[in-house]
C-alpha cells in the first residue's frame, strides 16, 4: 500500500495553463525578430536610396510579419498542441525540444519538395529552431504526474453521482 516509485510508475507530462501561449509567443517573437534583422541587413546591403523603395520595403516587411504571425497562429499553435499531447508520456524535456525542432522542420522540408536551396533551408531551420526555443521556454512550467491519477479520479467521480 506504499507509494510506488515515480521511476517505475507510468507518468505523463502536464504543462501549466499558460504554457501554450507562452511557448507560442516566444517562438513567434523570436522568428519574427530574426526575419526583421535579416531583412534590415538585406535592405542595407541593397543600398537603395529612393523614397518609394522605402515604402515598398516597409510594406513587404509588414506582409512578412502578417504572414509569419498568421502562419504561426493557424499552423504552429495546433501543431504544438498535437505534439504536446503526443509527448505527454515522455519525461525527458530535451526530447520534447528536439521533437519541436524536427517535426516542423521536416514538415516544411517535405512541403518545399525537399529543397536543398540555401535560403529555403535557412527558412526551414529558422522555423524549427524557433519552435524548439518556444518549447524550451516552457520547460519550467512542466509537472510530472501519475498516468493513473486521472483514472482514479474518474472512478471516484463516477461513484458519487
């Protein structure tokens, strides 16, 4: 009747209430920040001085930000939920981080037709890295609980009503 050791007991990972929002925000902000820095450097290296080009560059940057944040919300958020649920039995946080890098990167690589062009690979790897860093940022919001705990609660609840 003693407590079983957590190392031999089936456990699962449960994230805190705001972990998804925090991880998504970190990943999105990092990626959009990186895109902004790369875009500014590219604009400086292009060396154009026409005022019309400045407005065009700003509008293009704004479109990148909109598409990046929208894609992260519509695709990255649901993917993070699915990966989080699939990884619940895995206690190793570094495995979660690696999976959050590998899965989005692999999906994007397949979507690009397995392109090996350097700019495309940079884009793919930057999104994978941002997703991994977003997952890394919520490592402190993790709680390891008994996998059977939810089953016992259901049994108790069904007996009372």
